[in-house]
C-alpha cells in the first residue's frame, strides 16, 4: 500500500493508503492543488517518497544507511 500524507503545522498527517502508486500520486496531486498544502506519497517500505507542492513534485530514493 502507498501512503498519502498531508503536511500540517503539526507535522505529516496520514490521510489514506492506496494499492496503486499512480492512483496514489494523482489523489495526492488533486488534494495538494485543492488545499495548497504539501503532500507526500511513500511506498510500503518507505524507500521512495514523492513530495508534491502546488508548483512541482519530486521523487526521492531514500538510502536508510546514509540517513541513520
């Protein structure tokens, strides 16, 4: 499942989970455009994160060894 989260003043807030990555992206894009808040979509293992803002989107491959 791909997790969709909204960035709020209190941090990332879980909104929903979707099975298909493309569907998750487009749901997050639509909500981002409506609310004008950043959203992110992450894969089940949290290795790939797509950040969406009103102006763009960026996909990041997370290397947990470097982050730890």
